[in-house]
C-alpha cells in the first residue's frame, strides 16, 4: 500500500521478514494470510509470496453524502443513487460503497470510516455530493485521494455538474411541440423563472404560460384547480420529480388523463422514472451515468491528469446510454424509493 514493493514483485522470505520485524514465524504467516485474504498478495508454490498485480482498492470507489434519509435535504436524486449503489446497478466494474450522513463529528461512524479510507488510501477515490457540511469536513481540507465533487465545486476535486440549463432548454422545446398553453410546476422559484424565460424566448406568449410554485403538499389540489378553468393547459412540465405523484392524483380527481388529455413532461432521475405507466414522458439525469463519469474522472486523476470538469446532459428515455427496465418495473421501483 505504501509503494515499497512494486506490483508483481516478490516479498522477502519468511526468515528475512522474521529478522526484519523481530517476530515469530506464526506471526509472519498470520500477517501474510491476512494480506492474501485482502487481495494484496498472492502465493505461488509453498513459500513464494508476491505483491498482487492490481490492488483491490484501485477498483473501489466511495460515494459520500452528508445528508440523511428522511431529512429535508434528502432528495430523490440521493435516494435513487444510494439504491443503485446498494443493488450493484452502477455499471462500474469495481466496487462502489456509500457513506451516508457524514457530518464531521469525531463520534460519527461514517465520518470515521471516511477518515480511515483517506488515511489508509483504501479506495481509488471519493465521489462527494456537494453540501455546506461536505465543504467543511476537516479530512477534506487538504489534498488526499482523488476526488470528484457532484453538483458544485469542492477544494482539491474534479467537478461533475448536471446540465440544468440544458434540461430547461430541451424541456421548453418539447413543450412547445406538444401544446399551445403550457403550465410549469416546481417548488423552486429559480427553476420556474428559468423555464418562463426560455419558453417566452422561444415564442410562447405570456398569457399562455402558467407558472405554479408548488410543494408536494398541496400540489394535488393545485393540479385539480388548473383544469377547473377556461384556459386549461394542454402541456405541463413538472420540474421536480417529487411533484409527479401528487400531480397525477390531482389529474385523476379532475378526470384528466396524462398522455391523452394533456401532455405531461416530468424531470426524473434515471433509472427510476415516476409515472411512466401513467402516460408521463421523462427528461432527466441518469445517476448511473453520473457515477460512471465520476469513476472516469478519478481514474484520470490517478494517472496524473489535473482535476477536470464534466457536464452531465439531461436525457429522454431513448437517449439513455444504458437500458432501462420495463416501464411497469421502473415505476414500481421508483415508487419504493419514494416511500
């Protein structure tokens, strides 16, 4: 691990190790057995021990978030990423593990694991979900393992950004293909403003655009009220996937069918779209693509390339770089993540 012996090189004999470290033969045997179990050495013949050609930690990547499941900051993006990691669906040939709720306290088990990974260099690199807490973690204040920041810049790290501007651009163009009156729903005022600006720039008249600042609680009733009016929309963009379920419930109460009576386009986190079997079209970021891009940036850093920046595009279903499950299975799995 420290690099004293090159990959593939032969270690000293038992007698030489006993003399070097002042230990007994059984102790040397136990240590070498432990190293062999960890994949760090291989044994050829009776007593010939060699350093492995590729250390197992070179294929291990650690995804780190300071957020906790169930907290206000725990998003579907985080939940789906964690589920994809735990189910081994990342598409990465090596091992990906997750540290969740890392808060920087000395008695925080996840933070202690992160410190141990850094101290022992027991991973190829770290994929860090940006947050105010992550930014302040003491162990990350100095250079260490190769790192990738997901979402926004962090010190000593490459950067993976999600192309939200591109998502708004493509969503706006699709909405204008599908309808003359458009509604945009989001709990985030900046996303509403960005969508409004882009739709109007593409030629949509302001009197044909409805922007709805909605949270999951109350969204169902707002969706119902949108269709209890003369100028009802014929195309809806749901800019946050947390609103998909209440929107569909509101449409059902209004006796409006997504995909038939109104076109619905929803932001999603692939590979877990919500509402696909109910007629919703999706545009979003594939968490598998994010993780694979993170691995590529870490590997490039390990090979000597300075920290880089990469932009992850939003994709429609037919543009995914990896296949999706059936619509029914994908929707069921996404519903499990959301509950």
